[in-house]
């Protein structure tokens, strides 16, 4: 059974259902929003929701790709909802947050990959709440320069695109994606003045040399912030975990990535791309001073 396989002691996080967690869930439901926290069965959900932090999943909750690590449903997606940004604004106001993380399902069915929807959502928020900082975690837009540039040109604080794993594992882990295309997305976005972020999961069968090469590749793309976390199988249809890294090994990975030239590295068993995003943003900026 998924979730019943033995996990090491450091991967037994307690779920706490505080009043704020319940409120956060209610607001999300009442506004008809999707979050990757719920759709991807993120293990940090109760911790993040207890601070009102959620990562909004725009463009529906059905993905046109079917990555083997991901629990988000795949299938026929819905048409983009032009009021989605306004509903996110209502969430931001209700939970009084000052840093919004927004991602999407991959929409290979849309001519622009959903770029115009990202643009509309960001402008809606920035016009209504200019003080709110935005981190976008974007798909690869099939590598199309025009759409990547238009999204990277938005007035956002963080542009994130995850490579997720090492290139040798792409065929089994990220079908439909391409490691070199993802690096290209990051390189194109680098021309803009904002933090550039990427993320990788470990435990899928990668080796140390491959991880070192990914850190070097991301550094050469100008990535400022890298997140490294343990892959945890979200359901029976997903890939099994090949290896659990210990907390000390995560420290070793962090040191290795820093030596490769990445300015800020967040590494730990429960680290996810959007985990403590606001804190990581502020700390990375401080390192710049
Ligand atoms: S780590 Fe990210 S995806 Fe997971 S619960 Fe927190 S905000 Fe949501």
C-alpha cells in the first residue's frame, strides 16, 4: 500500500489540524481555488496552512502531462477562468498574506501553454494589491521563447521552474519534459531582474555525479535559489522511492550545491519548491546585501 512502506524516523511528520488550518481549507474551498498542496498531497500541508500559506494551482486541476512522481490528476483540462486572479486576491485578503506562490498544471492543449492566463492573474493581483510579492512556479511552455519571455517579464519577485530530477531519469520520471528545455527556460528568464529558482527531488535513483552536474548546470543558468527535497511516493500509481537520504546527507547536498556557485540552497527531507517560500526569498535577498 502506498504510504504504508516503512519510512525512516525523520520522515514521520505529525499532521496538526489547528483552527487556522481549518480556516485556510475553508477559504480555499469556498473560493473554488485549487492548490498544489492538496492536489499533490504535499506532506507539509498542515504546517503551511497553519500560517495561511498555500501554493495556488491555476489553470484547473487536471494536467495534460502525466509525470510519474506527481499526484496531480491528469486528463481533460477546463477552460481558463478569467476571474481566477480575483479569487486569489480574495484569499490573500482573507488570510492576510503578503507573499503569494502561484503555479499551474501543464497546459499543452493551449496554444500559449497558459502564459496569457499567468499574465492576467499576476496583473490582477499586482493592480489590486501592489505590496503583495509573487513567486511564480511555471511549466516549460513547451520551450517557446515568446511565452517564457512574456511571463518572465512580469513584475514578480521570484521566477521558478523546477528541473525535478537528473536528465537520465527524465524518460521515466518526467515524460513529455526535457531537461535541456528546462535549463533553457531558466536561462531565458535570467535576463530579468528577479530571483531565479529551481528545485530537485532526490531518492528517485539518481547518483552523486549526476546531482553534481545538475548543480553545475543550474549555477551556469544563473539560478539564485535551489530547493532539494526527498521524493515521497504520493500514491500507488507513482514511482516507488529508491532511496531515503538522511538529514546529514541533505546537508552534504546543500554544501555541494553551494560550492557549485548557487547562492542560496534549501535542502532537507521535507523541502519542497514552495516550502517556506517567503522566508527563503527574504534570506536570499539578505545574502545579496
Ligand atoms: S510546501 Fe508548498 S505545496 Fe507543500 S503545503 Fe507548503 S506551500 Fe503547499
